[in-house]
C-alpha cells in the first residue's frame, strides 16, 4: 500500500492518521521533536526540521507522496523536492498562493476573483495611498506566516499606520494593506481536487470568529441563498483548477451585501471542515488522502440537516479529562475530539461536534460542552 508523508505533526496530521487507517494506507509524519500531537498515534515518525532541505529530501525518499499539515515549508525547498523526483501535493507552484498573501492577491486579481482592495507596503505612505481609496480603518497583514489572528493589525488612523509599519518592518516582516471589508458574516468553501482532475465540493459553511480564532462552524451556512452557495462552490472549484491544487482547498470568504469576497486560501485540511469527521459521508482527512493519492474522491453529502462544530480552547484548569464524564453523560450524541496537546489558555486542544435538525438546540449543546470542558465559566476568580 502507498505511504503518504505529511510534513508537520500537529492535530491535522493526527486526524489524518484516523482516515489513513480506514483507507488502509500508511501515514508518516515529519516532526520537529517527536512530542507533537500526531507523534503519539502515527507509527512512522521522522524527526526533521521543515526548514531544512536535507531533512525534507531524506523524508521524501521514504514516502510515495509528500503533503503538508501547514504552509511553512520554504518555497525554494518545495521546488528542490520536486526536482529530486518527489510527488509533492499540492505542488510548490500552487502552495505559494497559500503561503504568500501578496502573491495570492495578485494571482486572484488576474483571475478576476472577488478580493478586497489591497496594496503591497514598503512605507507608511503605501497605507495612506490605499486609505485614500477605501477610507480608514485599513487592515495590515503579514504577507507570510500569520494564522488564528496573528499577523493582522488594524490601523484606525494615519498615525497608527506609521507606527505599526515602522515597528513590524523593523522585525523583518513583509506587509500588505487591505481595505477592511464590511461583511455580514464569514463563510468557507472547501473543495478537493485530484491529479486526474476530479473535483468535489462540500456544503458552504458559516465560520464564527472571535479575537481572530474560529470558535464555531455551522454546516451548511444557515439562511445562505442557494445562488450564493453555488457561487462560492463554483469559485472554489475554479480556483482549485486555475491554481492547479492537488488535495484540499479551503477558500475563506466574506459574505457582503454585494456578494462574496475572498479572504484567505488554505491547501490542506482545515478547521472549517472538522465537522466532516462526524457530519459528512467522507471526512476532509479521508478526502485529502484520496486526492493526493489520485484515488476516486468520496461523497461530500452531509449526514444531517445541520452539523455544528465548536472549537475547544484551553482554560486555566488543565484537568480537562476530569470534566469529560459530565459532557458524555449529559449529551450522548456529542462527539468530543481531543488533540493530545498540552493545555494552555486560548490554545486549540480539541473540538466538539453535534448534528441534527434543530440548529438552536445544536448550538446550545456544542457551546455547553466546550464551556464546561474549558471550565473557566465555572471557576471563581
């Protein structure tokens, strides 16, 4: 059976192992230290640094396909891996657009995809020039490396922009500026594409963000007009084809009064599709493996009218397991997924999924479960 190598050993790799077992394929992961989320459950762990070309080349020689649970492998290393004969999926030419937000914005504009007005930032004057078109506030983003709210700053005024650009660039961070989009909610369209060219789309979901971190996902997005849902799926499928993505592509979107606008791209399993483990015929992790191995893709049909996924963040009390019994007893239908990670306040350590036909009930159940497991609401002081 083929061996899939995943660079990175976080929770995405951990959950991919579950799908690999069911498919009967082997998964190997590249871990920086052997102490990551996936290291406890994946038998094939290779120690290595994703920034080291020799480590990547050595890893690539032990597997049939190389894929990723993050976007941080240097672009030039991806090209070297491919030149050495490794099957890298998605390829470096595609992954660039998930790694570099400036490159993504330029390419999406070339493809006439709906994107915010933006500008590369060399000096504070570039932010001022964008603000003359869009008005204040303006959003600054790190071109590479930002996630979960990191690498994003809001400039309310010209003075804010001058201060932030000076401070951030002093740390060597490349920046771009974007208009702050006036949106009604955030959506995500997740699709898969194989080397053969087969593609499949999951229902468009609503993602609920607080402080830059996804807290809840509702599948499908409630009240979303059919034409908007179809437009989002068609856009994601077109981008997967135009960018030559192999594997999963998540297109994070803003829903606005004038239509949908692309916010970010990810080319790997994604938090917005964790609901598929329990709520779809084929989980995103199985689908990603099918796609990178060029196997026929699985059904994306949902298993219930609604599925709600709520992220579990660490709280002040690290003894999460002691509260597990209450959650299971109160709600036998709730599925709790722990990531095997050290508990720290605000860190994603798992998620809870519930599915059914009463959305209000599902939201209450999911929120109670994560609140109780987090425990901060139930602790004094």
